[in-house]
């Protein structure tokens, strides 16, 4: 995909105006202008009051294959941002009508959106501890970015694909998720909802086998010397930032 077209898609889908951004998480995460944030390795997925992008983190070497193996499994993501060193990737799906996360929004819509997010995570075998606050910057040279399409979907349309595939969580899934044991190393291979690589290949739509003239992929740098992504400690730090923001909002109200 041409750089100009990819930029236009991201500008329309990514609505954060003063986002959180960072290079190395250990150096800190802070809010900055949109232009400055786009020079960082990681940027805020969506504004804290408006939820317009659903993000999933897949820490497997075949992350891109899991995300594009969509037939009878899950909707195609709008963008996939891959670490070329280890194959791990973030993916984002755009919501047609962004969800209002303030006190004036619908709690039912928020709960339904969280269920859709969990179903997408299950469909691709994503990281259950990913806080979905920061996403890889699709235009940073450290990452390889694949822009798939620029269409948005309603929550009902997401559910229409994820429910027949058996990925939608049942009642009380929040408590079940807290009680579920997880490998400290982050490996979910023993309980892999995405299935074997052969099963994921069977779900590949024919349109994914594009010729060089029709390939709709924008590639960034493939620097083999790029450092690894931060571990659980820095993820917990990002989650604490999110909780601090929520507490500040309550004090302000």
C-alpha cells in the first residue's frame, strides 16, 4: 500500500490528539503532541474517554498468520503491526461508532465492547494481560506494518462473526479470567484457541494470496538488531498509569 494511503487510513482511525507515547517503557510514558508521539515506538491506542480501536497483542512467532486466518473465525483487523525480530504483533479493529467511556456513555455498550475485545483475543490466541492502552506505532521503522483495509464494523457485526465461531465469553467471564492460571512466561501453547498452524492456514481467504501488484501491505524497517519488547513489569506499570488516570477523573468529577 502506498505510504500516503496508509497515512490517510491511520489518520482517520487513530483519534488521539494528545496521546501517551514512549520509546522504551522503562524510560517513562507521558502525554505529548500528536506529531511528537508519531516519532515514538509506542503510542496510545485510543483516547481515554472514547474507545474507537480494539487492540490485541499476540506474543507468538506466527502472530500475523493467526490474525489473517479469518475464515469462519474472526473479522480481519484493520492494521497489523509486527515485530520482525520475533514475529510478535499488535492488531487493531476499528469500531464504526466509538464507545463513550465517560459517565454519559452506555455501560451496556462498554460491557459489550469488552466482550468483543475478549472474543477477538481468544480467536487469535492473544495475551490475556495486555492492557490495550498502548500499541506499536505503525510508522516507526522498528516495526513491519500491514494495513489490511479501512472499513469499520459495529459491535453487532463483530459479534455476528465471533459468536458462531464460539469465541464470545459467557456470563461472569471477568471473574473466570482472574481465576484462570496463566504460564508466567506468557506461553499459551498448551491451551491455544487459535488451533494448529495447519488449521489457521485452512482459514486463510484466497484474497490473502495477493500478487506483488495487488499486495496491500506497507512495510517498515526490518532491523534485526531491534531490542525485544518490554516484559510483564513494564506492562504492569502501564496499567498503573491507566488506573491513575481513572482515579484523577473521579476526583475531578
